[in-house]
């Protein structure tokens, strides 16, 4: 029996964004969300016309970049209000910036531009502590 309903590219991209957010916000299910993200990227890649490269990975890198920027600016906004609770956000925000830089490197690599070779070690270590290894994101 053939499928009668196939999600559009827009629906796949939307679902990829949701799964990416869930992977970040619900770390106890990260492994399952990452598998779903890989499946969605696969479907995007076979749906997009040939010769356009790994569009699933490009779209995910763009989404990760956008989410990282939103997180950084939310924390920056909180930090500007002051207070001792904001001190702990500095390390976390720094680690998110490392994820942002990794996402930009994926985008640059996929379209043939130069990559930033220096990713901050502190950011990389903090991300690993939180369960976000750069290689597993994309």
C-alpha cells in the first residue's frame, strides 16, 4: 500500500526545528531526538533536487545557529539586569557561543567557504559536560 500523504519540505524543516529544540530543552531524551533529526535530514536530502548538497545538514546548522543566537541574547538581556544569579549564566552563554561557532563552520563548509579554525576550548568542554558534543549536533 502506498502512502497518501507526504510532508512538504516546509513541514520537514518545521519538524526539524522542533526536534532540535527538544534535543536542547529535554536532554534526557536527546538520543531519540537526535535520531529523529538525522531521519528528517535524510528525508530532506532525498526530497530536494539532486546536486544541491546536504540540505538537511545545512538547514539544521542554520536552525542551531538561530537557537544559539536567541539563547545568547536572552542571557545577555538577563545579565544586563545584574544580580548574582547571572554569574552562572556567563559560562553557559560562553558554551552556547561555541555551539554557534560550530554551526557557522558547518554552514561555511557545506557552501565551500573558509572555516573558523579556533573554537573556544572552554566552550567545547562546557558543551560536552552538558551532553552536547559538536560532532553529534550535525
